[in-house]
C-alpha cells in the first residue's frame, strides 16, 4: 500500500521528466538518424529510421565540404580562448575574493557589468576595433573577443567559489613561507578545480556554438568556425538536408563527449561549498 | 628558541577609529608558555596575528630575539601557527601537509622525509600519513595541525584557540598532550584562548585582555588570587567571584559594613583605605571562600553573614548555593560540600574567610591592594 502511494506521488514528476526528455532528446535523435540517411530518403519519409546507414556521409562532409577546416578553426579558437579566459578569470577571481584594495568594488562592478550588456550593442564598435588592430577576420582576433565575452561569467562563478575557501588556509600558507602567486598556484587552483572545470565546460559549450560574433568578424571561408560552416552548407548546397544533418552531428559530437565525461565534476562545481 | 618582546603594540583597523588592540606591552621569555586570555573580541587574536605577521601593526613594535620584525613578512619570521580551524590543506595528504612548509624552505628531500615521519610518529599519526584531512577525525586533524607547526622547528609557536573545535573529552587529552609537547620542545609559545581552564592549566603566565587592553599578567594562581580589577575577578573562576556592594566605615581600624553587619578587615593599611572612608566599596569573595559552618574556616576568626538560600545546585562532587542577603537585595554564590542539607527557602548564617576577601574601588574597578597579602600561601 505504502509502496503504491510512493509510486503515485512520483507519477507527476515522472511524466514531467519523460516529457522533458522527449522534448530535448527527440530532435537530437532525429538529427542523428537523418545524418545517416541521404536527402532523397529523408524527403521520401522525414521521420523514418535509417534502414541502411550511410556512414560514408561523414567522410564526405569532412573531406568534401571544408568541414575539416571549420573543425580545426573552431578547435583552435575555442581551445585557446577557453585556456586564456580560465587563467585570467581565475587570477582575477582570486584577487577579488582574497585581497582588500581601494578599487576592488569598482573593478568588480566593471567586470561583472559584462554580464548584462547584450552583444548586439557592442558588435559595431567591436567591428571597428578589430579593423583598427588588424584582428578582423583572424583566428587570434576571434579568440580574444571570446575571452572578453566570457570573462565576466567566469570571474563571477570562480569568485563565488574562491571566496568560500577559508582565509586560514591562505594565512597558513603564508606562515609556511609561500608568496602570493605561489598561494594562488598551490592552494586556490587545486582546491578550486571543481569550479574551474565548471567554467571550462560552460565556456567551451558556449563558444563552440557561438555564431553572432563569428558571423560578423569572420568572412574568409578558410577562417570560418563550425557554426558558420553549417550555415554555409545551407546556401551552397541548396538545403541539402542530409548533409546538413551530418555536419550538425560532427559539430555536436565534441560537446556530447565533454558532457559525458565531465558532467559529474561540473555539477559538483556548480553546487559548490565542497570545502571541508 | 626565542624571546618575544612586544612594546606598546596597537591596532586600528583602517588606520582610524576604535582601537582593536591598544598599548600592549609584554615580554615572553625563551621557552616560556604565555596564554592570552580574554572574552571574544578583546583583541587577543589580533595580537597573535600581528606577531605572526598576518596583520599590519598600527603602532608599537614586536621584536624576536632583539630584532624588530614589524616590517618582516610572515614567512621570514620563523614562526609557526596553529589555527582554530586547523587550516589543513584539503587537497594534500597528511604527509604533504606536514612537508609543505619544509619544501618551501629548501630543506633536502631526505631530511624532509625523516622529519615528517618523526613528527608523525611522535603524534601518533604514522598510519594516517597518506590520508587526506577529510578522512581524519577532529582530534587527528588537530594533531596534524600541531605537527605542521612542530615539524618546522620554529623559533616561536602561536596557537589560536586550537582546542575549541574539539569535544570535551578530547579537549582534556589534547590539552595534556600539548603541554607535554611544549615541555619537551621548550619552544617559546603564545597561546590564545577564551577558556580559563586552558589558561590556568597550560600557561607559565597568563595575560588577561579586555577591550583591546592588557589588564593583568602573572602566574595563573597569582592572577587568580590577586585579581587586578573586577573584570579579572569575574573572568577567572567558575562560578565567578562574588562582588558585593559594601560601605567602608573606618580606615584606622579597617571596618566595613555589609548588609548592616560590621566586618573588621585584616591586612589592609589605613593609608590604602583612607580615601574610601564613608564611601561605597566593592567587596569580592570567591564562592569557595564561603563556608556552611564557622569551623571550616581555616585561618582567623570567621565573619558570619545572614543569608537566605534561593537555589541549590547539586553537582555531585560539590554543591552550589545561590544565596540572597537578608537585608539588601544582593546575591552571591557559595561552593560548599556535597553533603549539605540546605534547601531553597532556608535561612542560614554563612561563614566568610576574612583572609580571602578582596576590595575594589567602585569608580575604577581596580583592586585596592593589600600589601601583606601573599597569594601563594593559601592552598587551592
């Protein structure tokens, strides 16, 4: 009796979760199945499962449509931007969380203001700046823009976590003879690993999918990132749905892998307070 | 091994406003164990942090072995500190926690290993050496924190309420362990606590602080038996010293009047008491210097006081009586034997040990000294 009641109570939650899964997982499964079918097959029956999977489409997309270049560009831009924003963000967050100095509040306000400014507002002036510094249409330029856009969120997340590390640990390390930078390197960073992981994953996913800045700041086909490449597919191939789905899958795979590998660590970081 | 000389030490946060610490002067001899005792917020931890180099000094100086260290960074003072929270590095094993400070100082790897293992064995941590702090009990963490200080063999140990996170039983055993280690190492030690039992049992001298100032310093029993003012009188001792409003009627043959009863005082000189004649005065007496029957008073003729028993706390080994004076509304606590028959509502005549009385100036709270008093003569 009691067991039935427990099940009954859980039913609404189960229904909600089921609906949510179908809503989010459904399109993914659909695209995945389309990526293995030809455009002709898809037009014949859009919702059917692949009867004879065309794995060769992946190789075709990779070789024939400049996809390898897009993938390489995305990897270079996103990896360097994430690495840079993590290092700068962690150092900034450490200073804001740990030191009292005169301009601390102002500095924090200026950095965190980046959270509320919509990119559309910045994009024209950014375009001009990039031109002036000869960074327009270059991979390092885009990476720098990405660092700037993600810095606010990174500092915000990390500062919250770092501020919870007890001050006594830093005092103890000072008594043990360590300098300020060594304390950051040997105490803050290792203890902050879960939070740092969280920002790495969030930044990676956000930047891997980033479209607006890329479409404005990159025009040369050889410099395009994956999201632009996918759009390119639509134009040049007159909406080749089958190839588009294959391209999407190639773009999605790294993100799926990252989530699969690091979701646990990330959740731990987000529900912080992990210091005992 | 070091002498720590503190001279006129003061601390003002933000360089202005109230003093957190004001004009503290104290010299800790080589190998001595000095306890800074006081209520929370009295500035004792701030003094410790200034000695450690974790807090800038607003005024005054701190010298270690004659060298003023005001501007010397914490890492170069050769001081080790044990924190209340232990402050163990959570991402390192016990071994690495102990070795962390030695590595920075460029000690050879083999020597680090030898010293870490020796200290770990000494503190009974040998089998936990590869564990991380979260896998240790509170007492074990405390010992790691202690070991981290010991392994560096510093000139001075600083302790900031190291026992306050332990449960009662563990606190007693760790306290004894600490005393033993300090005696064995004979390192100059400054220990901060708000626990008077720790202060009384551990320190060679205790230094009592209140509102940022040093109120009294001396050997534990000396401070206990001759408190400098009413704050110290109430702060040391549990239950605290009874402070009663009385009136000095004569200085030549020192007599005071308490609750309508005249008391002759012994030991005070007429000149010390002269300013207080016909003035109110505060009479202090510790609960253990009150007796149920006059025969229990060891020295001199007892003074008797009529009281009503308001409450009785049977503690097993002893009994605490909450008493009210029959005339004026004043309360006092007496610590008597466990076999008392007194019950609430009873009236009785309680005996005071005249040799154990204290007098305080009601205006300043300062003790009126009794030149002949010899605090160590009495047993306690």
